[in-house]
C-alpha cells in the first residue's frame, strides 16, 4: 500500500483565478489512481491561496467538508498566524478531525522559534498532532527558518513529531541531517527531491539519499507528493526511485506508507 504525504488542495475558484495547475480533490484522486497510490494526506490552503468569501467558511472547515466522504484522504489543517487565538485555532482543526498541521515558514513569513510558533507547537504536542514543515530555500529571509532552528523546536517540544519536507533541499541537506540525527521525533519528508530540473532547489542526489538512510534509517523517511506541482510522471518517477533503493522491501514499504501510518497512530 502507498500512503503519501503532502498534497495541496485548492478551491476551483482559486485555481481558475490564479491559473494553478489543478489541485482539486477530484484531481488528487485521479493522480492517486494513475500512480497506484492508496491513501494520501491533503493540506488545507494557506490564507493567500484561499477565497474565504466564496466558501463562506475557514479553510480548515472547507477541507474537512471536502473530505467527509473521502476515507482514503487524511486532512492536515493550517494556522493563520496573522490572527490571534492560536491555541484555539489548533483546537478547532483538531475538533474537525484533521490529523496535523502544514506549516510553510517562508510563505507564512513565520520565524519558527517565535513565541507565536511555540504556542502552536505546544498545543499540537498536547493533542498529538503531526506537523509538516516546508524546509529549504523558498525566497524569504532564511534567518526565519534556518535549518538548525528545527533542532530548537525538537528540543523544546520533545514529544512533538514533525516532518521536514524536502529535507532541507539542495542547499541545507547537511544541516537537516544534523537535526534528524540529533532528535528521534523528526522525520525526513522525501518530497520533490528526485527532480534535477524543475525542482532543482530541493534536489537530493543518490549519494545524499543513501547518506540519509545510513545516518537516520529508512524508518524515519516519509514519501510525499507535492501534488499538484508534481504530476503523475514526476510522482511515478519518485516512487520508482524509492523502489530501487538498496534496502529491504520492508523498509521500502515503510517509506511509501508504513512510516506515515505509524506516525498517525494507525499501526
């Protein structure tokens, strides 16, 4: 079974307005079918990519409603750091049945060791929610989301489990590896790391992937889609790369879904 993290879901109104490359629930389901993916985690859109007036509800509520009859898709919500009531926002997404939180520090202009961020981490840790952080260069002040700051998050919240999507990317892989080695509750998000061309800023060579497996172990690696930015061709390429790794079939199965299921308390 393939259970993949990291699919972005958008409203049709936003897709039409912003000319995004797809990204509806139906589009995700079609891609899952084309790639032989059984289950996936879908992220709510961040505030700039969401038309609240058209939906008449918060994006976390919108995602929860989109997934009411989709047992094979698990929802992760988002936090609007420009608003107050951060702990309440975490409580609300948990009450909606969402299982985690997507955090994109560069897009959200968030300093990941700020008091506001720590307030969210604290409540997420108490509720057992999983966090998925975008890591690596993303055209915002790097000091706000320097890779080594994730070690501070892991240190102050030792029971908080989170994935570092893109594993620091091309520029900060070594620092990401240091954080992963230093904390057992951190996970490597194997997402958009096999494409040297379009996704070159997050590309990881075969040598780096092997170093990751050597240092951290396959049991702490989680496959992600980056849908809809990656279509079926790129996703199938990533799946085939993982299946070709020189590790056991059990470890491959873990990267492609077992580890994510365990993170979510399903196994």
